[in-house]
C-alpha cells in the first residue's frame, strides 16, 4: 500500500471523495512527475535531441503541474473547489499533451514509452478524482 | 529590472502577451511563494498557533500553486491555453483566499500583513496576465 | 517495478552506482516527501497542534530536501560529486531528525508512525547510495 | 525591500546570522532558480541545442537545489547545521558549475550571460551566509 494511501487512512479529513480515489490520484501524479523528470534527462542524452525539444518542454511543465497538484490534493482538509478543480483540469490537459508527445517517440525511445504510460495513468486518475469531487460537490 | 524580465527580453518566444505583463506575473508569483513559505514558519512560531492553522494550510497551497504557475509561465514558448489558463485561475483563487485569511491576522501579526500584500499583488498580476492571454487568444 | 526503476533501465548513463540502488533511493525520497507533506497536514488537524510545531517544521524541510535530491539524483547523467554528495548528506540528516521527531508522536498519532517509517527508509536508502557513490568515486 | 527581507524583519527567530545576509541569500537563490528555469527554456529554443545539453542539465539541477535551499533557509527558526550547511555547500557547487557553463555561452546567447550573473551572485551570497553561520556556530 502506498504511503499516500497509508497516510490518508490515518486521519480524519473533510474529504469529498473516497480515500482510494484520492490516493490513486496522488500516487499517479507523483509517479508521473518522476517519469517526466527522468524522461527529460533521457531525452537530453539522445542524438536526435533537436527533435525532442517539444517533448522536453512538455515533460518540464508536466512535472511542475503534477507536483503542485499532488501537494494541494494531499491537503484536502482545507478543500476549495475553486483551487483544486482548475488545478486538476490543468493536470489532465498537460498529462494528455505530454503523453501524446511521448507516445510519438515511443518506438524509437523506450524511456518515452514508459513516460507516456505514466502520463496516461495520471490523466485517467485525475479525471476520476474530478468526477468524484464534482459529484459530491 | 528583475531576472524574469531580463530573461524574457533576451530571447524570441511565441508569446501571447507583452513581456512586461508576463514578467510582472512571474515576479509576483515568486514573491508570493516566498512570502507564503516564510509566513508559514512565522505562524508556527506564534503562541496562538491553533488559530493560525487555516492560514498555514492556505499558505502551503499558495506556495505550491505559485511555484508551478511561475514555472509553466516561464516556458511560454510552448504556450498551451488548456494548461496555462486553468493554472492561472487556480493561482488567482488561492491568492485571493490566502490573502483574505492573512489579512484577518494582519493587525496581530505583521508577517501576515506582509504576506497578505504579496498575495493581493500576485492575484492582481495573474488577473492581468489572464486578461492579456484571453484577449490575444 | 517503480517508474524510477523502469526509466533507469531504459537509457544509458554515466552512472556511478547500480540502477537498483539509485532507483531505491529515488523511490524512497519521493515516498518520504509525500509522507512528510501529508503528515504536515495531519499534524495541523490535531488538537495538540502546539506540540506538533517542531514536527511540522521538520516535515516541511524534509519534503523540500527529498524533492530536490530526487530531482538531482534522477539526472545522474551529469553526475557531480560536489553537488550530489552534500545533498545526500543533507537528506540523511533531515530524514534522521524528522524520523526521530515523528517517532516521538507515533503512539499518539498513527500518521506520525507512518511518516517516521518513510523517513527511516529514506535515510537508509540515501546512506546506501552514498556508500555506492563513494566506493566508485 | 524584498519580501524575504520584509518577512525576516517581522518575527523573532533563533537566527544565527544577521537578517540582511539571510535575506540576500534567499533572494539570490530565488533569482537564480528563476533565471535557470528561464534559461533552460531559452536554450531549448536555440538552433545549436545539441551544444546546450550540458547547460540545460546544470540549470535544471541548479533550479532544484536553489529552491530547496531557499525553503530550508526561510525556516531558520529550526536551524540545524547538519542540514543547512551541506545544502549551502551543494548550492555553492552547482551555482559555480552552472555559472561557468553559462558563461561559456554568454557571447553567443545573451540569456546565458544573464543566467551566469544570477548564478555567480547566488554562489557569492551562499558563501557569505555559510561564513556567517560557521562563525556563529
């Protein structure tokens, strides 16, 4: 069981979604941030780095947005829809763009295939959290 | 002249807003993140820390959102409205909430008065950047 | 297999330690950062928040240091002992202090017990990476 | 007066260095992180991006280390020499390396000249804070 889930299970929160959905989203954001940071470095090591520029930029944005969204989502005690919902929308958008760009390089670069998978999982987990929060909101 | 502005003046970007507005927003986000990080620590040092809990939580969220938004805004070369606009909306919302909470403690704690000012400036600078991006978009 | 490990397995690096040791350290740092972020929020929700101030401060420092160290360690392609070694030493120190403080609250607060475990694991993983890098260096 | 300095002037801390030296270091770290984030994006936009790979990697490390060190330094209330001193040493090392690499590109790329300046100032400010902390420690 992830630390995000273990922590969520140990304290009371004014949580607007079940702990499993929240923990899955936090884990997916942290995984995606890590994959994007590593993919940036791997892209920079490729001979065709010129063709990887868009991928690198998207990975940098994706890591920043995932990290901030994971932080805010981990503090759901003070949940504010006007902050969390647009953040989750931004996270879905960047994970989608970054995942699609990584996918384009997946056959040539295995690291982009792995990163594309992390982005897609994060996009999906954020959509599920958004659905849960909007139904309960 | 801030480093954000100096950097923006040195390279070509597919920028959808004038460099002054973008640099002012980046500077205000970085200032606000710094004020929130310091205010969190100052709040933790107060005797009435129990009454500062909401302020601390908002400052932590505000610092995370400002930092990520400053990063993404600094990479406007790959500007994507579906990412930047919701991020800026999230930044406006958290700066407004955090600024209002800090203002409530401003008479008792000078550090909250300073932080409230940084939040209000950041909220205003993000609104101006949003206006500029939406007009040009 | 973690994304950190999957990514490390997909590209060539001038790596001074085996991929398992590096990936374990990166995973432990990301887990520890997440546990510390969540523990900060949980601490703020406790009735005895006044007694949790030191724990909160250490968790905030620990999250910052773990995040930066995970980032730099993920970019080992450009490994520089003068940067990575002191960072890992700082990470060991803060994980040790934060883990000990969390341990003090572990009987009263389950979230602190979980966070203490994450800190200890990260301290240990950083020590193992330090050993590997210093032997090879 | 910067927000870092304003905040430091508003609350009591167990500070081991004068507020001017601490605030100057925090400001220089935040400026350097911002310059490095922007320089990364500018480097990615250059035609000779292949020759900028080392510069990009150093800028990414430098931004991470400066951000974490600024955070920990802003929480000097819980000052711990075993954490802050190695962090400051890591910050000096990466600012030195990053500044030297940026300097190599300064004649061709104005953005690297600006970033080199931010790195050198941060290196110097960190050295001064280290001196102050070690004398008092």
